[in-house]
């Protein structure tokens, strides 16, 4: 007689939004979505992080269904769990009517921008930033401009292409690790930066 496996209940939208409010957890999810199923050690290597820094995030994401076990494979003397993305883009998409989604989106944006500031500051201070020419590796863009719907559509098309490149990355694992952070939003005419 086959053993019955109790199916884990899926997380509610509020749990999903809370879980992906963390940039690290969203990065793990995006990595699995773009690169396909991987073990924790493979995820850590691909993201340039330590395995131990990911375990609590992986556990929370697995418990809420944001990622799912997709099997296992031998790793040394033990079997390592292979994880895959458990939710789609539409499951974590911003929803203006969902307060949890609004809070999560704001927390995620703030955390990503803090991390971008820290990483950019450290890289610039290293003296190794290449900010010019075709092979530049460090770019900062900060601008406000009035845009037509066509211009906004063009920007979004470029962002989609960049997102696709970043999501798939270098599957050989030999490429350099880069942080790519993009933020756009409409602002009020009377909004001034201090």
C-alpha cells in the first residue's frame, strides 16, 4: 500500500508578501526562478553568499510555499534538498488594494536601496570602479524627467530585458557577481529632494 503524503497547505497572499519583502528572500526566489532548481550550496555560490546566511531564509520560504522542494541529490555523505520557485510573478506582484503588499513593497524598496548604497559606496571606496567606456562595471543613474507614455514604455522594455539577463545570469558560474538595482516611479510636481 502506497504511503499517503500530506500536502502542505499553500501560504496566504499576506504571508507571501511578508516573506518576499526581504531582499535576500526575493533574491533567492528570483535566482531559483531564473536559474532553475538548485541546492542551498548552489544558491549560495550563485548569489555570492554563505550557506549559513541562507538557511533561515530558505526555511521560511519553504514553510510558506514561496519555494518548494523539488527532489534531492547526493552531496558528500548526505542528500541535499533541491529547491525550486514555488510561486509565480503574479503571486508576489504589488497589489495596491492589499495593505500587506503595500508594506512589503515599501520595505523591499527601502532595503534594496540601502543595500545598493552600501555596495556602491564600498566599491567606489575600493578604487577599482570602472565608470567609463564600453566595459564600465559601475553605473549610477539618478534623474527626474517628464516622460511620454511611449518613452515610459521604452524604459520598461529595457528594464524587462535587463531583468531577463540578470535572472538567467551566467549559468557556468564563472562570471563576476554584480548588483543590479533599478527603481522608477512617478513623483508629484511639487516633490523636491532635500
